[in-house]
C-alpha cells in the first residue's frame, strides 16, 4: 500500500533531522580546527558554501580569527602594517557575517522585556535565543573594534572613526570595562589622552593577575609594559626609574655576593 500523508511527513522529518545532524557534526569538526590556519581554511571554504546562512558556523569562523589574531596580547607591536591590515580584514569579514545574520532590533526587543514564565516554552526559547544572539553580537562588535585598533596601532590606518563606531556600539551590548574587553578599554582611552584612567585599569588588572585572576592568556609582563607606557605618557619618568630599580631588587640577575 502507498504511504499516507502521515508516513510521508514522518519520513521528511527524519531526513531533515539527519541533514541537521550531519551539518552540526561538520560544524563541530570545524570548531576543533580553530586556530589552525591552513586546515581550518580548507574545511571552512566547503562549509561556508554549503551553509552560508548558518549562524553557528559563522560564530565558529569568528572564534577562529579571534584565536589567530586577538587572543592573549594580540598581534605583536612589531607586526608590519600590511600584515596587520590583512588580519583586520579577516576579522571584519567574519564579524560582519555574524552580525548580518542577527536581527539586532528583535534581539534588543526580546531582552528589553521581563523574562517569561517557565511555563511558556515558546517565549522561553525565544528569550534563550536572544541571549545567545547578544553574546554573538558582543563578540562580533568587540572583534571589529579590536581590528580597527589594530589598524591604528600598526599604522595601517589613521582614521579612528571605525574604532569609535564599533566601541560605541559595543557599549550598548556589553560592559566595556570588564576584563574581557581590557585591550579595547585601554586602546580607546589611551587614544583620547586619558592616561590616568588607563593606568588605573592596568594597575587593577596587574593586581588581579598577581592573584591568578587576571585576563586569560595575558602575561604579567605585557601588563607591566603597558603601565610603563602610561607613566611615560604622564611624564612620570621618576616613577619609571623607581619601578625599574625595584624590579632589579625583586628579580636580581644574579644572587647577592654576601
């Protein structure tokens, strides 16, 4: 006997579930390659062609470029302008791909309401989706701001408009004073000459780092060098000299002769 509508519908759902499972497995495999430039690029090219509108895939791509160029202390200060600009282009492309798949107005509207009662499954799911979208938006905007800062510090660009725009938008979606965004906070205020604000932030981060509670992947030495930059900008050469003497006392190059 020929299959009825119910059987056809069940078969279609089973095939759709199979396709989704296969897609999710591919994305999970790609995620395992994040940070491995050549391997990731090869697999990503195929998946981006297959699933150009799949947000989880675009988030994996963004995480990959963040891991390549923005983790820890970020690109070295000595990175050539052309190389920094190329990295910034990759970051912007991945960030824009994420933002292009999210309705920012709808997300803001969902988050502007009180959480729904647990009994309302549909509303609860919509709220959870909005929360996930908020995380994705913040990550994408932070990456765009970091890429703009990268262009400025490397000399690839002298236009701070992109940094100001991305930083201003990020403030609507995340706490820019949090440790997660410390490089942006420092870079933004440093460019505006707010060296006291920057120094206060760096001292707090250094204190947290000493207690192993500082930003993940950021060395204490990197934070220390950032503090010295700010002290020099403030004209505190005496403080820099004192700091250098104290470091010799605390970390002598050779043991004392007595």
